[in-house]
């Protein structure tokens, strides 16, 4: 995360670090005890060699040790379910469900086809590239305003089609998601309720002013997600 | 114990016709082909040097010949009764190692100078006279290696300024290069990488085997040459060493490594599907294929880096070893390998036309019955329990196992599968509208909140 700051303990308890080999590779969100929502591009294909991936839950720092490491839950992935064509989403089924704890919680999915109002301040989370803005290896968060699809399309010089399957946030400053944050969530809050409205995806640039970050619109795919859970 | 036939190269169904004056053919005698070879090799009680023999398969009669197909004036004729066996030493124009046994026809040095006759002492005087070195075959002015020199066969030259020069006779391993894993290699290498002599493919000794030339007529299993009839990493052969069943041969790799004669296809396969480069990664039973670069659940030797031109990407069905169909290792620990007969054969079943659906595809009534990853759809009636309401609806229209959209899924038609890893998936169908994600968004006034607030006490 470029800009922003470290996340307080317990916040971001739905965040997972997808590890490839023994390094952090992508972000992801725990949406059910045995399901993680992430970017499909974190995997070489819909049938990757899963032996090289692990999912870490309940951590705030990637190199935690001692007491803090006590909260860490590690899971292997049993299946990658690729999202509908063009979604760039994937649901990861864990070999064993995560155990809900103080630092391991699921995040709510949005109501299907809902919309978040422009300029609503939401947050992105991740352990990725900071571009020198500090707190390397620690889970960071930065607040970003929602940008309408029309405005986002203009700011991207109409080079990328921003249809209803996507949504945009940020672009006010050089801050936002960057390398290895991809797959992580865009989270909005109303009262005490937090909802994952977007999933950051690879290949859309990294934290640039006047170039809002593009996310997959989770609400557009809520039906698919529930159907995967059900079946 | 070395079989006498090892020294011969065989040509099926031909005989040699030679001018009567300079040739000799023994009278036909009934014997086995092995004995015939031994007689020709021993050369005992013969008034001529035996260079070849002709064997009548029907009558089992053996004719020893003082000439071979390279002898001037000799013609080759098709004759289904006879097989011709010629001594390899006289036929081959390449060497193994330093070419000590080379008995070929080359008589020019590497810089193009004509060789001096071995029995002549001009322009260069020397001691390598034919009568002194009988076993070295110092005939005429042919390149030979009578002194076991490391640079191979040589000769004294007819140029007074150049006493001797080597003849630059190529190594048998470099006469013909191989592409891919050498399945199409038909070159003359007949020794393994450790220097062992190869066993003839048509012999059962010292090693019994199933790779008989008649059984695999298209694999080039000629004489005892290194070949790759079964998709190993490189050409190989059984060896004449009883304690070493087989070994790989070292053969030069071609600079360009494309397979050349393989016709690549993606939607269907031709022949045995060696050129299939599509993305089907499931078996006909719907079991997902194991990735080629993975060793679990099945250990194997088909590492993609060892079979670069076989395109062993992801978990796609391929035929790297010339089996009947494209195949894969499966992710089912109990089923190591499965043929991907779910891939259509080109020409037999025409590739499915590009089909598309309108809207969200809830009115799609077509016959597509495969998911986007190629898994066959399961009958809807088998899943009645999980979704009774709409499966009943489909049963009314006899949906069979065709892709449908009974729950009005906005991402298009889908179906159940019999695969445990992907119980259902979207079908291999495209939307007829180029940007089907541009579905009308709800108006501002009817905007739905993304939050569901739990009412707690």
C-alpha cells in the first residue's frame, strides 16, 4: 500500500496473505470460513500447482514471531474456482476452514448489484509495495474515495472499459494499491458494518494521481459467489 | 556371442543385379539368416570377399555376394522374395569415435585433395602398404585410419606439398540432427552415449523386447540405429551388452527445434494428436488432469523442460509419446493416466460452431453440453435434489445435459458436472453482445444499499 498507515490490531481480521513458496504473493479476503476471494491473476491458471501456495490468516506483520505468531493460522488451498469470464476473480477453497478468532473474521459480501455512492470514503488493505511510504511488511491501509465509472473512464482516457463489473477508487493523490496488494479488498463501512465492495486486480497501475485504481465490483459477482458456496 | 547380423544393414524386398564379369554370387543354400550372415562374415572357403548376402524369405536360401549396392555397375531391383543384407562397414560414410574401422568410399581429404594410392610410394614415401596392414583394408586410395589416430581416417595426398591430411569424415552422431525428442530421427547413429553398440531391433538377443520393426512400421526401427519409438527424452536403443538393457544415444540437436512435420491443431486433433495444442484439461469422465509440471498425485518423467516442443503447458491433454490419443495424468490418485477422447478428431466430427447467447442466455436452447474448461455436462435430472424447482422446470423441456440458465444467472448458461472439483461451471458459450457486462445499472433512485445491518438487541 502506497501512503496510508499500519492497521490497528484486530482491524483487517478478514485479510489473508497468499504465500507462494515462502514469500507473500497476493492479498485476499476471508469471505467464509473456508473461502477466500482474490484476484485470479495471482495464479498461473485455474488449475495451478497448489502445492506451492499457502494462505496465512490472523497476521498483521509478515515476519511475526513469538506471541504475535501465535495468532497465525496457516491453510493450504484445495481448489481454485475461477470467476465468470472477464471477472478476474477467483474463490479459493481452503483445505480446512479457518477458525474464527479475534484476529480471524469473515467480511460481509455486498448485496447483489448494489452501488456505493461517489465520494464515499472506503479503504484498501495490503502487505504489498509501499514505494518508500513506510511500514514494510506490516498490514497497511489507506482511505480512498469512490470515483464514478464515468469519471474513472475519463481519467483513464477511455483506454480501459469501465463497465458495471468494475468500480474505481482513489486518484486524488499518489496513494493506493500496488504490487502484491492485488487480490486484496476495497472495504466500505456504514455504521459498524464493513463490506467488501471491490477486489484489486493486477495490471491496472500502481497508486497514481488522477488514475483511480480499478477494482472488480464484488456486488456484480455476489450471485456467482453465493452460487459457488451453495454448490 | 555377438550376433553376426549386427554387422549388416538390411533392405527389404530388393535384390542386386551385377554385371557378370566382375562379380560373384554363391549358389543358393538353405540355412537360417543368422548362419548366412556368419558365413559371409567368416569368409572361409570362399574364393571372394563377401560384401553382402541375399536371403530368400520363402525358400530360406542364402546367396553370398562379392558386391554390394555401392559397387560400380550394380543395380538394385525390387524383388519381394529377397531381403538384401550388406556389410555396414562398406556402406556407411560416417564414423564412431576415431573411425578405426571405417571402410567407406571417400578418397578426398578435407581440403579437397585427391588421396594417394596406399600401394604407391609417390609422391609420398611411406610404410602403410596394404600387404603389411591387411586387416586395415588399405585398398586403392580410400581414406582409412591404419594408425589409430584421434583425428579419424586420413590418407597421403597426391599433392607433393601436403604429405597427409585427414578426410573430415563426419561422426555418425552428427550426420543428421534431431528435432524435439528425436522421434523423427532416422540417422545412422548406432552406439549409445556410453559407447555400447546397439542391438538390432529385429533381434531378440541379448534383450527380449516388443519393439519389432513389423509391429511399429512407422517408427523407423531399422537395423540397430538409435530411435525413439516411445516418446522418451532422446533416441535410444537396446545394447549388445547383456547387463545393460538400454541406453540413450547422444545425437546432435538441430538449431531450430520445431517438430516440422507435426500439424498443430487446437480445437480437434489429427492422427494420434501429437500436434494437439488446445486447452482441454479434463478427461471424458470429467476428472481434472494433473499439471505436467507437478509430481502429485502421480510421479512421472514428463517434465515440461525435457519435452519443450511438446508444449506440456498447464494440465492440457497432450501426446508427447505417440500414444493413440492425447492423454494426461489425472488428479484422481486411483487413475494415473486417461485418454482425452473428449477432444474431437478433426474432420470426423466437425468442430463445434461458435455459438452465442442473447441477453443472459436464459432462453438458450442449444445443444452445447460442455463447460468452458471442457468438462462434459451432467444430466440435470441427476441434480434434482439440490435445485428441485428449476430442475423440474428443465425436465419439462427435456434439457438432458445441455447448457441452460434456469436460475437466470447473469453470467450466462451453465451446467452441473460429474467432477468433484468443479461441481458446476459456466459453459463454453459467448454472449452475442460484445460487452455483455454493460447491463443496465439500477437508476439512482432505486439504488440498493450494499449493507445488510443486523438487528441486534
